[in-house]
């Protein structure tokens, strides 16, 4: 099959790799119709992880069940399904508690597994024509047949639930004000989710004009952090108080306010200043224990200089960690079907799989309006 394969920093290629096969009675094989490029993929693409050459990328996957293992009971060939980026067993202590992002079974010695991602287990990614899905009864979410809502549904694999998870971590409730740092795909989904949850005012902080324009289109208030301290800009619009809640949708490759260099803790510290005393911070933005390209020795080991004293002084609380997609994906699917949510507003490009190398390059450089790319293996649905 054809797949997107990591070669070296800033280089992926589309080439033939071995087809996946049923390895366990609980497996299914899915013929991929849509698979998205994620901002998290860029961390590996840029050489900012321990990823080695040969990884098949892709953890945001949707397709049609093509083959089922003998132990699968709830799925049939021809079912249309989307898979959480979390690979989970469904029966360990964390899965039973709903913490499927931290499964204790699928990646021994580590809490959590994922498709096509460094250190997240032996699971090949879905930026390919076929995908093996383990524990398929648990990991596949059924969708209506056909291709309606295709680019909405593929976002259920990661960024829509992850943006929603940021709001859940911050415990956003109706009527509150929220500051979301980052207007990339996850940041836009977090701002959108805050509005879905009834926030009265949502600020979206970024520096890329196209992203800020997208945020404004959905009803968020754009804040360009290159035009002044974002915390001060937001306080000016909240009577000097700051927001009730805040979400970090940037992570460890955050840019300094003048955009001249990386400052890994700048978003966390800006949120501490932006959110009012006793407010809450949700941090789905990716942070890693090892960053080969970190700007200093501490950052290279995931150790950041966070203003914990100021946070303690303000009595703030923080929730962190990757999204437990299954906690949200059914409800978000049903909002899409009911016409109450349309997350595909964030999708800027739909391309055949063969155009992945150029799409990675342009998405990484934030040029030509690239905000979110959906690849269609086999050209099945390419625009």
C-alpha cells in the first residue's frame, strides 16, 4: 500500500510499504478514505522528537471496514468508522475510568498508545491506504454510511475532542470568559468548543493573520500577540480582571511575544497572568519529556521555568494531559449529525495522499492559508 513515511527532519515521502494484516481476533482492517495532518505530526516532522526514519505517520483516521477478525462482534465489513487517535484496550484500570488516553495495556511500560506516533506503541499510522485497528469493537466509532460530513467526522479522531478536552480541563461553564492561546487547528477547536459550551466571551491569541481571521469568523475575539502583551490586551477588554478560564493550545514550541525565538513556557506564564485569581487553566497543548531541539538544556528535558509562585498566589488550578477521545467523540458526532456543530470550518485543504510532502512543508511554514489538511488516499474524496 502507499503511505506517508518519515525520512528525516523536514522530509516525508509517499512510498509503498507492507500492507497491514489481521494480527489478533479483535483486529479490523480499515480502508482509509480521510486522514488529517496534525500539528502534533509537525513535532516529528521537524525533528523535535525521538522519531526515527521509517515511521508511517497519521493518527487522525476515517474509513470503511474492509476485513474483520474472528473475535469482532459489533462491526461488519462496509461499516464507516472513525478511530480515536488513542489506541486503547477498553478493560484496564484507566480505560474503565474513561481515561483512554492513558491505557495501560496497549503500550507496555507507558500509559497510552497512538497510531503513527513516536513512543506510542507499534501501531502504524493511517496516512496510508489501509490501517489495522486493534481492539476494534472498542476503538471504532460507527458513522452514518455514505460520505456526508466526511471532513467534519475525520476531526473526531483528534482535534475536535482535544479542543473540547481543553475546555473540560478548564471546566468552562456557560457565561464565562475564556482565553485560548493558539489559533491553530486545536486552538480553533478549543475556541469553538468554548462557544458551544456557552462561554460569553472567547479570546483567541495568535500571530498568523489567517488563523486570527478564522477565529473571528466563529465569534471569537482575535488577539495578535505581536502587537503587545496578550494578557494586557485581554485585561483591557475584561475590565482589568482577566478571564475566568484559559486554554493552552500551543505547547512546548511556543514563540516569544516578538516572535523572534522560541520560549517554551511563555504561553503557560501568559495564561497565569491572563486568568483571574482562582480561575482555571486547561493545558491540552503538547509538552514532552524530551525535546532534542529545545532552546536550552532544561527545555531539552521537558523542564520549563513556569511562574508557579504567581500561580499559587492567584489560587489558580491547572488540568493537563492528552485527550481521552472516547469521552467525547459520540456526543460530538451527534452534534455534527444534528447540525449543531460543523468543525470542518478549520479545514483549508483537501488533497490526495500523493501531495502529502508538499502539504507538510506548507503547513509547517504556515503559508498559503494552510490551517488544516485532510488527505484522501486513493483520491476517493479529494477536492
